[in-house]
């Protein structure tokens, strides 16, 4: 046996072991999951192209579109009022937007090439760009009132990196990993990070979409939730004082829906 064949065998064994462990951990999450109640389900009464990030500013929900900037498509960040679901504002976006967060004055949006763009809501202009400290694309973003939290949904093969940064300097305040993958977005709610774990039949390690409640002090997944009515393709989550919202993606009929959850 030559060195090249030996290397290929070792690599294959490592990949199988890694995938197996990841699947085992995912099954444990599914078994641990408790049912979460859906208190409302609202269809979006206007066209959105691949919603891929949610943020709440105190009175409105912002939605980022995951789409290329090739004509005729022009990605936008859309502000909708709650509870009447009317469009209040549209801001020009960038291609392939991912996570989204806001403090009411600025928007932060995940972009390709591991970048995070800071957008002034009043002018709609990108005023700064940062590199994600998680060393991968920022698929999840959320604001806790002081810090910006960033999550990478597929950091390595078996874990997700989560970081908290100071929003102007991007100085890292905290960084840790959790043993899961396929995180579509995150939200800050009552001292915890809530994450949506999507179930893509081609590449995910779970059969159903899950909601993870992450204790950032102990750096652990504290609770897991599920509901059979929640679509597998969930890529957006946000929250206010009493409610958690999630939104589906990749609906072939553009039947995008916003779910209100009673945690």
C-alpha cells in the first residue's frame, strides 16, 4: 500500500467518524426536544425573495432577502409593522445576505466572504464593514442591548462558533462553541440566545427543525424545542419581550409565513 492510498483511507475513516458523531449528537437533541406552542401563524401579504434573517427593533420586524444582485433582482432589507404586517421601509441590500440584527439606529447584516456590513437605517448606506471573528460567514446575528452576537452555522464539521463583540470596534468580548451544526439564525431573548436549527434533507443531521435555547454564561445548549408544524427550512428568528418569531425559507410557492411562539 502506497502513502497516497493510506492517506485516503485515513481521511475517509476520519470523515465517517466525524459524521457519525455529529449524527449521534443530533439524534440526542431530537430526543431531548420538548414541544413548543405556536400561538399564531401569519402569511406574508407581499413578495419576499428568500427571507434569510430577522431582526426586531421594538415595534417592527426587519427581513433580509438572500438573493444575488444580478438583474432583475435587487435584494432588500424590509421593515414591516407589527401586528398589521405592512411594509414601512425598504433599504437596498447586498447579495446573499444572511444574519440580521438591529439596535434601532443601525442594521448589521452578514455577507459573503466572512464580512458583516453595518448599515445606517436613516440613510440606507453601508458605513462600515467588519470581518467576522468566527472565521466564517455570519449566518446568525442578534443584538442584546449592548453587544452584537454572531453565529457561524457550519464551523468545522461538528460545532458552531458563537461570538459577542463590541458593535463599533468589533472587539471580541466572548467566544465559544456548541456541539451542533446547521444553525440558520439566532435571537437574543431574556438573557439567552435562541437558535433555529434547520433540517435540509441533502445536508442536515436532523429530520426536523429544532429551536435551541443556549445559555451563554455556561456555554451550553440548555433546552431544545420542536413542533411538527414548523417547516424544515427555517432561516430566520427574532424576539421581543413576550414572543419569539421564526420564518420559513425556500418555499416553492413563495408562501412565506411568520410563526409566533409561546416559549
